[in-house]
C-alpha cells in the first residue's frame, strides 16, 4: 500500500521567513495530494490540495509543488506569521478510490 | 460545528470495558472514516465506509469495530481487545467515493484515556 514520508518533523522559522515541508510517496498511482493544518487542540483543516495533472498551485502565501517523476511534493509558506504555527500533515490517495494516507506531521513554530 | 460532530470530547475507559465513540455528519457525504492520532505518528486509518451498510478495515483495525446503518452516522467501538487505546480519535467524511478525490471534513475529535 501507499506510504507517505514527511520531513522535517519540527521546523522553527523567524516571522517573515519562508517555510518548506517536504513529503514523498511510494505508490505511483497516487494522484491527489492534500495538506492539512492542525492547530493545538483543534481538528485538521484542509489548506490546499493538488492533483497530479498540475505541477504547482498557489493560494496567497501558500503554495504546493508536485514532482511526479520523483514522487515528492512540498508545501511552501511565505512571509510566515505567528498564526501559521501549527502541525501540518501531507497526505496522498488514488483519486477518490482509496482513503488518504497521511504523513507523520511537521510541527511548525514561527518565532516573532 | 463544521457539519460533523463527534462525542464525547473526552472519554475515560476502564480496563476490560468496551466504549463507543459517536460520529454524526449532516453534510450528505457518502464516505466516512476513523483515524487514530498519536504523538509523532500522524493519522492512522482504523476503518472506513464508502456507503451505507458497507465498511472496510484500515491499517490498524484490530481491537476496533464499526457500523454504518445510516448515512449520517459511523460509530466506532473500542473493544477490550485493543491493548493500547489511549489516543485522540478523529472522524472524517468526504462527498462521494470514486468520483474524484476531495479533501476530508474532520470532526473535533474524542480523546480516549484508559484509567
């Protein structure tokens, strides 16, 4: 089955700097890659997703890139703010036909 | 609260007891899922249901059971056979199985502690 690896497990950045979180997946048939943000004590919330027919997607300060050949995808957060501090999870699935498989998460701390 | 409700928020289980976690959604979603979250382990799939009266085991189904008698409801029972049940349990739903991927809507979770 699918296996998703996520790095780093913790990340600290200064406010205003960029943060990058990387994930790799094992099943070449996977074609849907969402990212979730989980603030302390709260439920995970979908922040951005990408499908395999697209190489990059942006939404304001957040972007996701996908390299299908290398089987990895990354989350980029620019101009980080303290409210970006949270645990971020990547996930992968075969478009709607398999449940999401999640990475182990990255705890991002933005230092003011 | 977001269309998917989990209860209770906190649950304490004695050794040898079965307990049931509730998950209800009013989003008219076909598919529902149970994940377990442990520190540093991410979200691991326990069971999922594509449609009413159907469900499949996930990666860590041992010691758990589910039912899907109604579209809106997907309760999870943690049995006494689950040796290490202390964890944060998350229920999720998604619109249609096999009709293209969509992000999940998560409930607010139930924290289960063995006492």
